[in-house]
């Protein structure tokens, strides 16, 4: 095990080095500039599209645009928002939160481009269900000579799913529930596996139906609790903003159990955990958006980019501010335990809130990523492999719950990067298509209303 861990550590340092950070932020920045900062200007319209409804629409697709966003959010709002933010601050200091924001802002353009390509280049499988995502927009958008890149994404997509979307989630929930309620980890694993099986065996429509209810309810409840804490300490917020910004550019000195963090550490852990949380650039979310009932790829792109905004700018920020307000980040704790300690120190029963929230968020994340992995498997083997994949997905949950947390996080981080590389390259190559479709639908300056 030590040999495997050392190999993964070396690979992680390579794939999450400066070239990867520059590629992620650079791709998002390039797309944002190429789009004339349209994603930032069109946030109000995007929310309008999300809640407007599409009565009488006869577009092709498996789920509604709203359900597509909720399915993608079910996969992103999870341990990254609770344990991931805490880990970023524990290792990178308060400045990591600033770099998470930067990743999210440029990530909105990335997520927009992913969804536009996903809808534009999607296909239907043998069962009539829609399949899309990087493997399809690489194959159909870039041509036969790039099929190897499509296969590379799908390969890493399957295994990354078992990391970021399965075992990491089960492990974090089992750890949190054991710490809070002394619940044996094998019990948590068994319950999660049963609950996930009841949903994923029903396919994307059942996943979307469950996500469409659980995700908004739990996200609003979690944010409301965090906002109550922030409101109770509103006078300290300006100082926290200054702390975050100062630490982002000057590093954070050692204090208490906190070992200190350099600017490099703040950027590295802020970007890595930001990507882990909102998944902009990974190529996962467009797999869900490709199933949306719509004929307008640009409109679905506008809806898709809200996933990054909601996940990081709203949910992750609330977790981060609660942790900083509590001062618990200076005590040497990390992960979900740090978030639980922070909430509990500021409001009674905070550890209960974090544990329950983590369990529900992780559950929905497993549902969303089950669909992502399934579509990657379908790309390779067709629809006859779906049932076997779903069984393997369920079987991995209790194993993840009982595994070593540090190794699972390390493996998930590494697989994320390997999954992102082919997707980011494809987005750069297909950016002229994204820009052209955007001009066609929104006008040359993005100021006109999206045409149906």
C-alpha cells in the first residue's frame, strides 16, 4: 500500500503542478474573454431561464433543463462544499478561499462552453436515451483523428467517478457520522449502498426526479443555516474579506495548530478544491446537460453555468466564512471534522447540521456521478453494460466507507486532473464553435435576448 501511495503522490504532484493550474484558469479566462464576459453579465437571464418553465415545448431530451441542472448540482454539491472547503483552508490558509472564487468565476465560462458543446454534439443510444459530454463533442466535433482523446476522457471518467463521486463521498459521510453519532462505518456504507441502489437502478429519469427535490431543499436549508451564523457575526465580515485577500497574495503565518501556508499553497489548494467542488473543466456536468429537453444549446449553457455560481460562490463561500468566523481553522483540524467544529462552536447542534447535510449531499453526489460513469461506460460498451456498471457502483460504496480517507482524497484529486486534461484541450479546440453559436443566439455583443 505504501508503494501505491507513493506512486499516486508523485503523479498527483505532477498533474496538479503549475501547468495544470495555468491550463484550468487559462482555459476559463480565454473562454470568458472570448465570450465578452457574457457569463457574468447574463446571470440574471440564466436564473430567468431556469425558473421560467417550458410549457408545451416538444424538444428532444430525457429530462427538463431544470432537472439537468439539479442532476449536475447533485454531483457537485457534496463533500467538496463541506470537507473540501475545510481542507483547502486547513492546508492553504484563508487565501485559498479567494482562489476558489477566482476558479469559480472563470469556471462559469468553462461550464457554459461544456454544456453548449454537449447539447450541440449529443447522440442517442440504442435505448433512445441521449448521451453527451466530452467524449461525444470530441468525437463529433473534432473528427476521427481525435477519437483517442475521447476514449481517454471516457476511461478516466469511469475511474474518476468511483473516486470523486463514490468512495470519497461514502468515506466522508462514514467519518462524519462516526465522529458525531458513533455510527459504525460499515453501517453507513450499507445504508448508503441500499439507498443509492434504489435510485440508480431506475436510470437518469429517477435520478433527476430525486435530485430535483433533494438538491434545492438541502442546499437552501444549509445556506440558510450558514447565513444565520454570518448575520449573527456580520460586523466581522469586512475583516474576514481583508484576511482572505491578504492571505491570497501574502500567505498566512503559522498560528495555533495551523502550520502556516504560502501563496503557492493558497493557490494550489484553492484551485484544486475549487475544481473538486464545482467540477468546472472536468467535463462531468455536460454529461447531465446533454440529456436536457432543449433545442437551444446556448440557453442550456446559460443554465449550466449557474451550477458553478451556486456551488462555489454561494455554498462554498458560506462554509468558508463560518470556518473563518469560528477560528477553528487555527486548531489543526481538517476536512469534515473542521466544518463540524466550526458550526458547533457558533451555533448549538452545528455538528449535527454538518453531519446530516454531508450525508444528504454525498448521497445526491453518488446519484449524479453514477449517471456520469454510466454514460462513459456506454460510450465504450453500449447499453448492454449499464446494469453491470450500476451493480459495481453500488458495491463500491461500502468499500469506500471503510477505506483510508487520506488515500481516497489523494486518488480522487489525481483522477480529477487526468479527467480534466482531455476535456480542457477539447474546449480550447472547439472554442470557435462555442463563440459562433453564442453570437448566433445572443447577438455579436451578447446583449440581445436569446432567440428560441
